[in-house]
């Protein structure tokens, strides 16, 4: 495992909340993610709330990619008719990290049981940058960021940038 520690990878994060109802004051999941990243020494260089629309999500991702190498999109990963984050992001990915969604659902299962199957959490890369789509719930977002993304982001970026 020592190969993970070779060299220092700089991480700059973007947090995008997908919602038509949340505002900066009511975006508890987005605020939680930003706080967890900052506590881990990862600067948040971009933050936005965008509506549940494919074009809006893709547009915000392109803005984020110009500033950040770790993009975390929270919300819109469920099964309701307006959940379209996965449909917006998946076609943009150069590489998909199947293990991210699998591990997230495993860890979710430990907390919420079989309801974990409702999450379509997704991870991948675009132009050497890491992109994660995670649930909009505070617990789900905190779980993904603190237990998977933060511990692995430098390792992911090291490989994605090769």
C-alpha cells in the first residue's frame, strides 16, 4: 500500500447540489460536504446549486472542471421521475469507477439495510479529474465523503492523471 503515499497530489474540490428546492441556507448536505472537505485540508474552490435538469447539471460540471479536480455532485441519484444526475453525468465520464458505487451501497446497507439499492451513486473520471455522484441526504453524503472520497481522492487522482 506504500505506493499511495508517493508524491503529493493537490486536491481542489467542487461541490454541486442538484435540487430545485434547496438554497444556500437550506443546503445542509452541501454544507456538510464542504465542511468535511475543509476539515480534511481540501479547499473547496467551486460551489453551486443547480436544478434537476440534464443540461443544467452538465453546464455546472463544465464550470467546475475548469477549477477543480474533485467534483462532488450531491442529489438527483435516486429513482424518482426528476432524478437525472446519473443520466447527466454518466455519458461525460472517460472512465467509470464501478467500485465507488458498489462500496457506497455496501456501506449504506450497513446503515439503512436493503433501502441502499435505491441509490445509484456513481464515480468516474473526466479528463483526469475525479467526479462523484452521491445522494442528497445528509447521512448519505457524509458517508460517501468521509468514508470513501476523502480517504481515496489522492490515490484516485494519481492514477487518473497518468
